[in-house]
């Protein structure tokens, strides 16, 4: 089971991580913080997990009241290979000079 170890959010959003339960909370810090309306997206959310091959989470989207506005299952796969750029040995050595 993978657990979140850190998280970050967009400007003017607060983030809280409870690593023991696996819960992450993002919330707007002020009324001036950008909100996410239905059909919109907002960049700047980041998660870091303990090293596992994959893990799934149930995301709950809430508004001003604690009742969920929506629920979505999201799975992360961490076992994918890292792509490399084909280079000659001379080009690789030049990177470290």
C-alpha cells in the first residue's frame, strides 16, 4: 500500500497530509483563491507517494458543505520505464564535463 508523503497546491490554497491514514486535503485559503467550477480545471496540485508499483485513491470533491459533490477513483502507476534519448557515448560524456 502506498501512502502520500507530501503534497502541494496552487497559490492561495492550503494543503494538509496525514501520512498515517493516507488522507490529503486541499482547500482554498481565502475567498480570493482561485476556485474550480464544474467543467473547469486548475493546475498546480502535486502529490508524492511512498515507492510502490501502483496505488489507487478515492477522491472526494466537496464544496462549502461537507457532502461530496463528486467521487472519482484515481490510480497511479509508478512502475513505468523512464524514457531515454538515444545518444553517442561522446555526447553522454560531454554532459558531465
